[in-house]
C-alpha cells in the first residue's frame, strides 16, 4: 500500500468524523433551541394526549432555562427571554421534586391565582370554569372491564377550550383545599382528572416554578396503540393511529 492511499484513507476517515460531529452539533442546537421530541407514557392527559403519542415540544415558547439544555447543567438560573405561558397551554416541565423527571400537564393556574376543585369542577379565583357535558367515552377501568366515562368540554377564562374525563364521581381530588399559586409558579392539571398526579398533589408535584418549564407541546408527529411498540413496523398498518399524526395539541 502506498503512502498516497494511506493518506486518502486517513482523509476519508477524518471527513466522516467531521460530518458526524457537525450532524450531532446541529441536532443538539435544534433540540436545545427549537424542538424536542417526547412520547406519552401515561393516560393522565386523555383524551388530549394518549399513551403512544409522540410529539414535538417547542423550546423557544417560554424562553430558555438550564432545563432547556440536555442533562440540565447548572450553568445559570432563571430564564433567558422568558415569556409566561398562557392559561390552557399544554406544557412539559421538570418535576420540582427532583428536577429530572419530565411531566406533561395543562396550565390552569397562573401566579397569584386561587385554584380549587369543588364537586369535580375547577374553580379559578372563586369562579367555576364553564363545562359542557359531551357524549360518554368507554375506558378500561384497570381490570380489563370497559366502563362508560363522563366527558366534558371545559372553557377557561381566556377562552381556551378542551375536553376532560371524569372517571368517578367524588374522586379523591374532586374536592380540595384552595391552592394559592405563588409568584413565579404555575398550577398544572391533567385532562384525565381522576387519573392524574398533578399540582393538586402538593407532596408529589405541587406548584411548578417558571424555571422548570421545558417547552410547549405543539404537534403529534407519530402515534401508535399503547399495546404495540413503535419499532415493530410490521404492526403499523393496524396499530398506528393514522388520524392523530400531524395533529396540533390543543
């Protein structure tokens, strides 16, 4: 083998390394500054989000904190170019309890709000949220038995409207204390009201600091039945929820 062929091989290897490094840097910039993919592992946001949904979260919507960066290095505190979420936004945030676990819920309480559940109805600053009863849906009760579940359309004070599920009457968090949302914090709830660990559970989630927000859920780019695996491509024709792909998160 000649010296020329050796140098060509070395040059080709170095060029491949450069391409890979550049691709990784571009992916890191996109993931940190623009969009990050997440998947839904639980039913706490049914029927807005289902187990097996894969979605893009915009990182720029609320500005940037250390939680915008992979592995959340403590490079700075607070937010850069921070913009407060709107009531009704579906948000990914880091669980305040450990600052590591990703949660996704809906913002229902802003700083300074009083939030309370009374007989299963969300009350904001002493005013019950408008609710409209919709046709029941059928859900698995956890034992394999399909049961009817009440479904409502709620409209928040700013006009944001969405569907919620009410599995049982007088559930554990259907009647709560008044939660006074501190300055710089937000109150999060799941749309599946009786099956969501959220800000109503102060010991587990509680009030979410502005700094802990990762981004706003924007679009479902893939969705597959919760009993199937995304990598099992041979099941896609009947397991993929085709109608949910490219749908916006509301």
